C-alpha cells in the first residue's frame, strides 16, 4: 500500500502526467484531423491528463467499441456511470448534443505505459472503424451525416 501511495503521489508524478498529457494531445489532434464530423467533448484544458472523449456523427458507439475491442483497443461509450445502457450519455445530452449525435461517443484513457506507437495505432484503427461503420450507416450520405434521416430513424423507436 505504501508503495502504491508513493507511486501515485511521488516526485515523478508531474513528469509522468506531462508525458501522458502529451500522448493524449497527440491522440486528440490525430483523431480530430483524420475524421470529419467529429466532436471533442469535455474541457480541452481542465481534464484528467489521460482521458479523451469524442462523438462521431452517424455511427453507433456499440459497434465502434466492439470493433475496437477486436483490434485490441479498450474504450467505452456512454457515460462511466451508465455502462451497459444503450441510451446515449446523459452528460452529452446535457451539454446540448442532439440524441442522434450523442449515440456515437467514445471515451479513451491513456496511461504512462502507453507509447506514441500505441497512439498512432489507435488513431489509425479508430479512423478505419469509423469509416467502415459510416459506410453501413443509414444516416451517412455522400461523405456527411444526413440528420433528417437520423431524426426519422429515432422517431420510429
């Protein structure tokens, strides 16, 4: 326990967190540059150094999580406190994202054991998976989301 406390609060904490923040910034920049119709959610500055949260228009988060898992990447969709629920995150709804957009959320967490190669692999994989899911999406037309179609889909549930 003493060792765990020292690791969590010790003299190298600032250095470790600086490294993790640098990795996370690389991840965010890479995903935002590579994937159109993506929203970065949460405060860009006042956040934990290793967390990154995105919403991708015109896809469902569950399909994204399953495909990332198959590629060896662990992520989550929805809010941390509603794991297992298929409802979009109440947090994302509260910040004003429409229901049909809030469904495509992804939260990733990096740690000091991650590398720049890991980050590049994540960027490449998320980009490929989002492209694949969008190609199958009934609300993705001509390279962009058709939100009227999305509203129609959700009104039939």
